[in-house]
C-alpha cells in the first residue's frame, strides 16, 4: 500500500462521526497537501510523509474544528434520553414491583451523569445542553405518566418529589457545563 493512502485511511477512520461531506473534503484537502509535499521533496513520498503529523492527531484536530455530524449528535441525545428513562426511582405501584428498584436507578443516574459530561465535552456545549434537556424531560415526563397511570396507588413524598425534580433540572447543567468549560479553557484553535 502507498504510504500516503495508508495515512489518509487512518485520518479518515479518525474522523468517524463527522458529516460525510466534511470528511470527504478533509481527506481531499490532505491528499492535495501530500501531493504538494511530494513535489517539494522531488518525488520522495517517504520524505514528504515524515513531515506530517500522526494521523490520529490530525483527525482529532479536525474533529475539534468541525465537530460531529448531525446523525451522531442525534444519537448522543437519544442515548441520554434512554439512559434517563432507566433512572426513574420507582419502587412500587399498587403493590406491584416495577423493574427498576431505587438502587439500580442510582447506578443509571451515575451513568447518565458521565454520558452527559462526555457528550458536552466531545460534541460541544450545545449538544450537551440539548442532551441534558432531553434527559430532564424524559425523567419528568415518565414520572408524570407513571403518577397519572398509578392513580391513588402512587405515594409520593414531597421531599422525594422535590429532590427528583431538582436532580432532573441539574442534568441540563451537567450536559452544558463540561462543553462550556472545554470551550473556555482550550487554547486558541490553530490552523491545520
């Protein structure tokens, strides 16, 4: 395999999750850059390749510059909603056990916090904000639906309901803050 094609494949593999058109443009731009380097090195491909950054580093910088594609952003938001549904701390309705006991819901809540923080850091503060909002809406919506469906058999303590609502609202900030912090604390983005 030609070294430049191997390099371009590795960069392309590192760009997974980005919009396909942007990925294609990046690879074509890099291909043209490599061809220019080869010409500048009198046709010596190996000498040109030595001058390039490692492909994983190039891919990471482009991903920071352009971000994830719409499909991956939607996947991140849906994932946050699914995990949020598993955090519902319901023990009993009309004396029947529900599949998610309180302790297991706390485990899923911890997982949700990690997912939201990672989404905010990797996909950006706006996607993190929407993912946190989706998690909040799913939790509150499911709780409301279970409350209505359970009728008089549902017992809700005011302190427990207040804590549930507070934690649900905090999920919005947990999705947003890591992305905002990364944006503020990252150095200026250089040219690739």
